[in-house]
C-alpha cells in the first residue's frame, strides 16, 4: 500500500502536495472508497468531496466527479481553482452530450426513410405512415430531446461556474 492510501494528506494540514492530482494507488487501494468513508465519517469536511472528485476524475467518471465537486464547491464557494475545474468538467460533459445528440439526431433521420418517398397531398394521406417507423421515430425523438436538455444544462452549469471564477478572480487573466 502506498503512502497515499495509508492516509498521507488527511491530516489537519490538508493533502500532501506531492500526491495532488496523481493516482498513487496500486492493488487493494480504492481512493474513491476511502473518500466515501471519510465523507460518511466527516460529512461536513469538504476535503472528502475534493478527494472523491479526484478519484472519479482519475477513473474518467466525469458525471460523478462533477457531483462531488459541486458538493465541495458548495462548502468552499471561494475556491476558484476547483470552480474552474468544475466548469472544465462540465464543458467536457457538454461536449460528450453534444456528440451523442448529433449521433441520435442523425439516427432519427435514418429511422424514417419512407418519408422521403411518400407522395404529398391526398395520395400521401391515403397511404398513411409506416407505423413501425413512427414508433421508432418517437423513441428517437425522446432520446434527442433528452440529450438536447442535458447538453444545455451542462453548458449552463459551466458558464455559471466560469462566472463565479471571474467574480472571485477578476484580475486573473488565466481564469
């Protein structure tokens, strides 16, 4: 077990700078589980949420990292670095949702191929629509709408966090 897993950095002085942003765990060490236990034992200590966010980020789990960072920044609203990190994660999440949205939108267009060939007017009305295509299109529409909302929420969250960072550090051109 490494020093990071034994608890270096959980003392009163905060995390040891040598381990920040690095995953030093090897076999048998789960920093996420360690952070969750710390949160359970000390629910008002923001450091547990900070560590949990880092653990989720190291696993590529942006959704849970965002949730943990939101908890942390609600307890530490003036931590501009973490707010900036949260905004970056939200931008990444929004970009992922946007890619999924585009794919779902294209899929939606492909689900109704007969629409292009149906005649317009009275004949088209008499022929009606393909019921199988219609059901699949409705399902695809729901997916497209859900992804559109998720994308917008993620972008709105990022903008909100960036605004908070700008308010906290108005003269810092790096934020």
